[in-house]
């Protein structure tokens, strides 16, 4: 008999397989739209700096400087901010869920259907919720504040924290 965690992984796989069957172009579209930065490509050293503040659930602020082209999950990992990112930016979980400062939220590209689907599973969803892996920094986002929710839901492996690459 499968353990409950393994049963859940099988269930998630079956759900994704069913979704692929309904939309035969989903896999192609997802891979085609994924920016190179999400595959580990280096950001140019001369990319503009973007100031970001992460706010922990307890209110602790972490002011960091990132490069345009990085996403919030990459920035958090680079600066040892406690953002899980269980799926490593593949838009298959909601563990990098953040609340984006209202003055910057409207400057972001609209969330994709895949991101919206994952946000539907996020703990404490708000109108300014986004997945950190999908928030790609640009110079106009300088000063962005990303607040971490009090909890995240990891339907894959409870307690797993991926190692930085």
C-alpha cells in the first residue's frame, strides 16, 4: 500500500496528465513561454539593479539588491530569504506565494492561467497575491515589497526544502 505522501504525488500526476489531455498544447506552451532565466541562465552583470524588500511573516524586513531579469524566487534564494519554491519555478506549486506591494502590483504582467491555478491553492490568497517565480524584476519595479504569507501549502513533500543551485 502506498504511503499517503506517495498517493498524493500520484494524484497530482494524474490530475496534471488529465489537464494535458484536455489541452494537448499545454506542455508545448508552458515550455515555449518559459523564460531562459528560469532555466538557470545567468543574468548579465551589467543588468540594472532593482531594490527589493522581503517582509517575513513576523514583520522582519530584508532589503536586498537584485538584477533586472531575475524573479523573486531566485532573489529570495540568493539572499537566503525563507521562500520555499518546492517546484523550483516550474509553476507546479504555490510555495513561493507572496503579496506584492500595491503600487507595484499593477506594473506586473497579468498572471497566466497556470499561475492562477496554483494561486487558487495558496494559503491566505489576497488580491495582490502572485507566485514569486513568476514576478520577473525590471527597473520599473525598483522598490518592490514582497511580503511572505504566514504559511504556505506544499502538496508534494512536507518538510522538504530545496537546495540552492
